């Protein structure tokens, strides 16, 4: 039922000669028909195919870049926990200094910008701080005051110090 059909092969010169003869028999001048020669037609077709392959390659590269960009954005968000506010771990008073130890919980603490604010608005910078132990020291005033410990990114720890009577 399905037989292999015979494949005919012809070189370009023979095919061009056959095309010219057919056009002549049909009463058309081969030069007027736009098909000056089969070689020219093949050359035009190859150039068209080359342009299509280049365009396809460029589109494939652009698609790959888009897919990789989306994957990078998705993967960048994974595996990271959202930053949480820092927490107070411990505090004590010794030698006129209030020692505060915090857990930054992934935040970058701006120790030098921390401050102790008295009710009248007077601000005191930390007398010392240790980035390794996350401990900040302020002068102990013995009065009620607010302590602000800022972090990079806008979060901050706000503590209210109320001395025991």
C-alpha cells in the first residue's frame, strides 16, 4: 500500500535549464517573470532562511533571559525569613551604667545612632556598645526615660525604662 516513492535528483544547472524551457513554452520571457535563474531563486531562499534562523536565535536568547530573570527574582525571595523586630534579651545596672543586651534577629543594628531620651527631651548617646555581644551601655539616670535602638531598614527597638521604687 505504502511504497517508497522514487526520488528524482537534478543538479542546479539542469533544473535551471528546465525552468527556462518551461517559461519559454508558456510564452513568458524568463527575464520578465522575475525568475532570472534558479540559482538566483535558491540564493534568495537561502538568505531568507538565514534571516529567519537569526531572528529565531535572537528570540530564543531573549526568552531564556526573561525566564532566568524571573527565576532569579523568585529564588532571591526564597530561603530568607522576613526581618523581625529586634528583641530585648537582658538588662542590668552596674557602676552607674545601664547595660542593655538585644537580639537583632537578622537586623543590622545602628548602635551609634541609639539614644536615651529623658521626659524633658534631653537625648543621651550610648556611652559604649559592643557589636559582638549586642550590648549597649547608657548612663543610668534613675528616672523614667525612653530608649531607641534603630536598625538599618527602618525598624527600631523602643524601650521604656521605669525605675523600680
